[in-house]
């Protein structure tokens, strides 16, 4: 079995079995397997709808903010 390849080699053919290996395709398969269903949105919205901030979360409500650097 041959050793590690330089990153500049994107594709190679195995001398033992003749299989063509594509580094980018293999990396995509590894990412897909590692992420599992977490990245499979199947057309569903991936981001939640925006929600307006509650009054307690917004701004200073008119309270003095103290000294501010100009």
C-alpha cells in the first residue's frame, strides 16, 4: 500500500488494483458521513424565521448609558 500523497496530487490510480482515487470526492464523502443527517435539510428551511427581540432584550430603554468614548 503506497504512503501518503502530497496535497497537490488530486487524483491517482492504485497500481495494485487499478482503482482511480479522487481526493476531493473522498473528502466530500468523509464530511457527509461525519455530519450525518445534520446537513440534510431535504428542502426544509435551514435557518429559523427571524423573531423580533422582546422588550427586555432591546436597547437601553432610555436609561442613561454612562460616559461614552467619542
